[in-house]
């Protein structure tokens, strides 16, 4: 299972500390998805060797303008393993689910965001994972949390009906915000997301990283064209 | 009052919980118990928290790390896990919290999960991000919390700094 994190300078802890904590909490890897204006510097191989945790390079495109987002997604697609788009408005949610270069639509229900059957079907068609962000359920109280849970429940009902792919994350920005997979599954059960659904969503990050690494590796000549037995060896 | 016959006594499970915070955090047993009950009440409601119990029976915290044993009624351990996960700060200090294991007796929980000795930490001068800083380094596991100019901390490990 993987956790998607925001590291220093966007968060309070370095990638190495987050990776170390992830290992202690029973995760197999972390996806570093800092935004474009606060990129983290780190050495993925060194961290992997030291803590035995996979470190996946990623980015979260955060803007209100679909055109700008489209450019950013195109720029990052070749370099980053996982490209997420920060949702939360009608236009950005729609942009993300209609773009097959996007891997993950982050927190689609936050703020003014909403998801309906049209977006869920588009996400299914384009292979865009809808994210269940538990950070505000973990960190907020009262009315804000009630609305957050309502949003997640609604999203679950839609995703469950159409079989839209999904990811789950607690989105830690420091090593103190990590919560173990079993705790997140237990929390999910309390708020109407089945435990297996939560665990599956945490594991989905890993499957996504593995697929994208394969597609971006040398064995593909270009997207969709795999090196076969007729290619000459170099 | 005379105590209950054995078959009527409630069955308990004890959750061994690891706590972590920044080095300057002061987390007391009463504050932890209060936050735990708040979290239980907010997430599980009054009937749910009555069913779970959530009493802190052992507690220790110093230098940014600690542990606790939480007493829970048998069968309610998953709700207790969920409530524990929702504790994000205690007395305004953010805390990391993790269930290390569950046992049927306090003694077994202590022996199996809390036996590891306390980690000593010390202040060291380090070079972090090309600046000289003071870091609270935890001996033995490589974690370090680097003090920043605005009195906050950055979570780091020995991969991130050089000793000055």
C-alpha cells in the first residue's frame, strides 16, 4: 500500500522522513506529489535503499484554469510517474476526468467540487482515478467534517455503482499526519467506506506507479507501441 | 461492592499505542485522555464511545515520543482504532499516532509492544539545506527534527543533513 504525500517545502517533513515513517507504518511506498511551485529535492534511490520503501515521483497540478492545467499536465507527463490534478471546482473536475493523460483527480468533492454520473463515467473511460482524501476527516471537527463525510459517501455511492477507479489517501504533509492502513480502513468503516475499499484505494497508487513506469520505460517506443521481437537490439 | 462473578465481568482488549510529536511538545496523560474521549464522542457518538470505553491505563511521553495503553471493550477495537486515528493534535501539538498491537491483558501488551526502551535524543549542530541549524537527533533510528528560524521544526533523517 502507498501513501501520497506533500513533502518539504510544501509540508513540514522531508521526503526521507516521510518515507521512513511510511516504512514504520507498514506502507510499501510513497508518492511525492508536491505542486509545481514547491518541488521537493530528494534522492529516490538512496531513500529506497535506506528504508526499503518505494519513492514515486509525482506532481499535483493546482490551478483554477483548465487551459493552464492542460499545459502543465503535458509538461509533467513525460518526467513524472504520477500526474494528479487538484479538483474542487466544476471546471477542474471536468477537465481532469476528460483528459486521459491525468492519472488522479485529487479531492474532487472539496470546496465547491461535485461529482455526478457523467463525470464518473468519463473518469472510467479515461482511466482517471478519483481520490478519496481522508485528511479533512482526520483533522477537522463539527460541521466541516460532517460535510466532508457526506461528500465522501456520495462519491463512494457513485464510484461503487459505475466501477470508476479510485485511490485513497490521508495526504500527510508531515510525518505526524501519517496514519496506518488499518487505522484508515477502520475509519472508513465508520464513515461508510468499506475497509477493503480503502485498502484497495491505498494499493491502487502502487499499481498505477508500476503501470506508468512500465509504459515510460525503454520497452515502449512511444505510448501504445511496445518494443517487440522485430525491433533490432541496440 | 462485591465484585462480579467472572462470567459477568466485561472482557477487555488493550491497544498499545505509539505517540510522536515535535521535540518541544508537552503531552500529558490527562490531555491525551481528554482528546481520546473527544475523538470517540465526535466519531462514534455517545453510545459508541460508551460501548468502546477508551480509558487510558498507561501513559508515558518525553522528548517528542511516547506510548500509551488504551483499554477497550472486546469487539470494539476497530472503532477504537478509528477514534485514535482522528486525534490530530493534543494541546495544540500535532501528534502522530499508531496502534502497535492489541493484547488481552495489560501485562501482555506491555511485554509485547511497550518493552522497547526509551529512545535517547540529543541536540546536534547540523548543516541542513546549506544552513547551519540545531537538530534534535534521536539516537539509534536516524530521525531528526531540525529547528528552523521561526521556531518551528522540519522533520528530517540522517540522509538530509551533515553533521557540522
